[in-house]
C-alpha cells in the first residue's frame, strides 16, 4: 500500500514488480486487492514480469469467489497486453457467458462479436467456448428469425467438431448439439447422418450421447431411416452381462493387477447364475486357457495374483464343455500347463476338468466309431498326465493318480473294442445350480441317532453351501 502511495506521488516502483505479483497471489482478498491495485497503476506494456501473471490471473478469473474474479478482471483491463489477451480471451468469454442469463441485454451485444470470432478462429477449444456462449445467449433471449443465421453457423461448426478425430471434441460437439436441439430441432435435423455415424463409434459415451440426440431428431421424413439403423444395432448389441464378462476378461490383461481372485469369483458367479451368457463366457474362458502362458508371465507375485483367473477359466470350460467350440485345443492347452509354475489348488482344478473334457471328446469319438481318434486321445492323456502325478501339491497329485487309474481301465476296455464313454460321463453328470449363501440356514436340523439337535454348536459351525469352492 505504501508503494502505491509512492507511485501516486511520482516515484518509480517498477523495481518492486516481483513483490507486487507475490501480493497478487495471496489467498487473502484484502491483500490480493492491494496487489491488483498496485499492478493496475505501475504495470504497462513493457513490464517484463507480466508474462508470469498469466496463470495467476486465469486462476483468479475462474475462482468460485466472485470478489477474486472481479478484482482480477478489473486489474487486467488496466495492464492487458496482446499476449495476455490471447491467452485469457476464452476465460473472459466464459465469464460473460455466465452473466448472460442474469443480464439478457449483454447477450445481444455479445452475439455479433462472438459470431465473428466463430467464423475466424481455427482453435478448436476457443471455437467450442464461443459456440457454447452463443447457445446460452440464444436460449436466454427470444430467438426469432433474426438469429437463424447464428444458429445455422453454430450447428455447422458443431458438425466439424463431431467429425473430428479427437474423441473429446466429438463428445463436446454432441453435447452442445443437444442444447440447440431443445430450441431449434429443425436446424439439428440437417446433421442426422453425422449423428447416425456416431452410433458406430467405439466410445460408449459417444454412442449414448448420439442416441439422446436421435430421440429428439425424429420426424415423419426420417423416422424409417433412423429406426432401421437402430434395429441394426439392436441385433448386434451385447447385453449388460456380455459386457460385464468382457470387462472382467479385459481386467485380467491389466499389468500388475492384484484382484485375480475377485475377478475369478465374479466370472464364475455370473456364468453359473446367467444361463443365457454361458456360451459367450465359455468362449472367453477358452481363450484364457489357450493363452495361459501370457497370464503366467512376469514375477511370481504377479502370477499368484492373476493365476486365480485360470482356475475359473478351467472350471467353466470343464463344467460347460458342451459350449466349448474347440474341445481338443482347450484340452491340449490344459495338459500343457506349467506344473512347476502354477499353484497347487489350480492344478487340482485343472486335473478335474481335464477329465470332463476328455469325457466329452470320448463320447463323440465312440459315437462316430472312430477308434483311431480314441486311441490317439487315450495316448495323449496317459502321456501328459504323468507330469501332474509329480506335482508337489498333494490334492493335485491325488487327483492325477486317480484319473490315471481310470484311464488305464478305459484303455484296457478300448483294447477289447468296448465302448465305455457312457460310464465315464456318469462320473461328471449332473448340473451345478447356484445356491444362495444363506440357503443352509433354511434347512431344518434332522432328528436321528446322530444327536445333532443336542449339539447346536456343530450345526452353527457348518460352512454355508454358498461358500463352497468349485472343483
């Protein structure tokens, strides 16, 4: 404040420019006001430190405190330079746009210069801000025929934004087009083809925004074309469950993910409960099994985190093997599993579901009386399962030995040309249905010699059916 008084008395205080900027940057309005007052009095075009104030002034202009915005705007009007004007023009336009609903006369005055700026600027960000402000002006005032040219200009420029390769600009263009649609639907209908093309965009937010626009663009002339396009998308669209499975599969590819167990649990749960998406889920799980080497790449900790997904993938492929398109490929991928890298409990599930896939292939081969394929399948199983018998995990080893014993019996029967696929299938028959986590509580305790009714503590500690593991 003292420096300001000295400057008013005719003394040069340009040497204190940095100190003035520091006061302008203060968080206290009383100090900030004094800083801007000093800057308004002593800053001029040749002041070198003005380039340092750009971000400071922009921050104050966009402040939620109206006093900060006011003092910044007032100070800027006193020491603005061409460089500052170029950098801060869009922020000032935003401020005027915010004032339009409160002062309609201001909108009428801004309409012509903003229209000229829309015609002349090549900066996409400034173009959008100007269009947005013009739209706000036209909504706030009675938009008669005098403003038809401005509307057409805005819609034309928004079409350019929508066709831009930048997804952000495309979304903003659709958003602004929706505002114009509310008051001038006929002007927007001329760009129906551009909006229809947005339905094919890979970005879901853009597709949804274009759908909102199409709803308001429908007329007697274009309803057939729009409905035809929408029907094409309905036929090819995936349901929410399909999308959920796709997202879960994509999450398995995220490097360093720590939620493999949760992803596996969700995939299993959705596949068991939603029958209509099982064929899709099985196809995705088959791809994971066939590309298990990709998931198992990386450090031991990363493998342990994401390898749980392979447990779910193997179980789903085995449990619903009727939906697997290429059973031999999935079976061979499971048999080639890296037993030295995978966890023991995952190997156990692999062995169990190898047997299910083997049963499916064996049934098909015996139905076709293809004894060469049967012999080849038996030899493949006997040779590859030997690695699982050497697994360190006790349960995986036990399951592998049990399956090997069954295979030797099957091989002996095939040597006598006896068909045994029906008997093997009985080992895995029966469909697993979803069970609610609290279902067991509804089962009454039976009366009998076991005396469970006299030992309630045992019943309370019984694990819920819904918490069992799939194997």
